[in-house]
C-alpha cells in the first residue's frame, strides 16, 4: 500500500475514497503532514475567526480531522465549547485525544447536518481538491444562529473551478460582512518536503449569517 500523501488527497473522487485515505493516514497525519509540511492553515483560520468577533456560543469545526484547528483556537485563548464533524472516524479518534472538543460526530457536510444552534463555524483544509465544494454552504448555514460567524479556508486553485464566487453570490442577503484574504498554506519546511505544493495558497473567507 502506498503511503498517504498530499497528492493522493488532492486526487480523491468521493466520500468513500476520502474515508479510506484518512483511515490510513490518521495515526501519522500530525507528524507526517502537519509538522513535516509546516501546515499553517489551521492557525490562519483560527486567527481570522477570532478577529471577526464571533458571538458567544458553541462553534462547529467542519472537517475537523485530527483537531488542528480547534487546538489552534485553544492556543489563541478561545475557551468556549467546540464541536467537530468529519467523514473519518479514525481522524476524529485522533482529535478526541487532544481534549479540545465538547463533542465529535461523523457527518457529511454536503448533506443537511444533524446539529444546529451554533454561533460559529470554522473549517480548514476541507474546501480543496478532491474534498468539498460550495454545495456545503447551505448545510452549514442551516446549522447557524443569526449573527453567527463563519471562517473557512478555500484552496485558491479550486475557487474558480468549483464556482465558489457564484455560490456565495447566490446566498445574497442571507449573509453579510463577506471578506477574504489569501494566505500561504505551508511554511518553509514544505519547500524541501514537497516542492510541487510548497507554494500553494488558500483564501480565508469570513462572513456572518444575517
């Protein structure tokens, strides 16, 4: 069996392939990928979320993986409840060990979510090649209270190809304060580890539910 890597993750074609890759990668993901590539995106999303001034209340971390984003939020001083969802049971098992979540649920964000009442949603690394597209925006909005803040990363290379711009436009007055800025996904270590992806960037998108 080939060792899971970023190229394999970008080549995924559906939920079952996602589950299989992350089942194989879960135990080594933090050390092999996050540390090895100097993966900065979770910290960037966490900082953007807190800058946006979320209201008091629980947060839902979409595509929680091994819990890197929630850990970044805790590191920045956020003390409120954080729940997480992900397709991968094995990745959530790793997240549970970090002790940063109130609850963790296996769920598909492209379908109506079995959760709600959240004051915020965060997501890092989920809206990218082979993973999730703008079809997840509606289920996420349905899980939020009015005034809730959303901060999510979208791989810059899929923004146009998957139609994120038009998708946000169709939300119209259901959202407000839409903003975005581009960030580097990886740090210096990635240039030696994976030069073909080292320069990848993401758009950090923030908005409020009206």
